[in-house]
């Protein structure tokens, strides 16, 4: 077996573990109301973005959302949320893979929270439940602010710790 195939297998196994962690964090270890969700499901996606790259992070995020929604549904499956999840993973990967700085972390969090969570996911909730888009915004703005601060802090820690973890990995 060539060295290239070993690396691909290692990455595939890592992606599977990150997808499983994403499902656990999003479905069992997060606080959810019908239009608000606060949790740490972004952590496996950011780890995939930092270590693997943008497309792998998009795949981890999208598959984590799909598997979680299929195995442990909160409501009927809606593909719009999976599209948003993929875009969020792609954004993290494009901005954080191999080039981490405070500005890039801030840009990644702003983009994912404003476009992904606040605009797209609010629009999907509006489509699914018929709630007025503007009426959904105030609590979702609060959620985005809280999650944005949490994400900034956690991603900064991950960026600081991950080089040391990668050096000790087999």
C-alpha cells in the first residue's frame, strides 16, 4: 500500500470520527428551542477545516447534519439546513486551513454566523414553519451574538492547541 493511500485512509477515519462527534454535540449536548440552538457542534467542523481543508470540512458538516437529522430527528428533514452546514464548513476551511490569524478567525465567525445562522437558517425556519422572517430575527440575532463570541474563543484556543496536538499525533 502506498503512503498516499495511508494518508487518505487516515483522513477518512478522522472525518468519520468528526462526523460522529458532530452528531453527538449537535443532537445530545446542545440547548435547543424551535428556532434557537446553542452548542459546540462547530468544533468538529473547525477541526476538519484546520487539519483537512475546506472540502473535507464541508463534508463533515453536511454529513454530520444529515446523519443527525436522519437518526435523531428534531423535526422533518429539510435539505436547506444541510446546504447551510456545508457552506459553513466550506467557509471555515477556506479561511482557516493552513492560515490562521485573528482576522481570519473573526472573518470566518462573522461569515458563518451572519450568512449561515442568521440569514440562511432563519430563512429556512421561515419557509418551514411560516413564521414571519423579521419576527424571527431578534432571538436569532441574540443567538448569533452569543455563538459568535463562543466560537471566537473556542477557535482561538483550537488554533493555539492544534499545532501541539498534530506534532504528537502518530
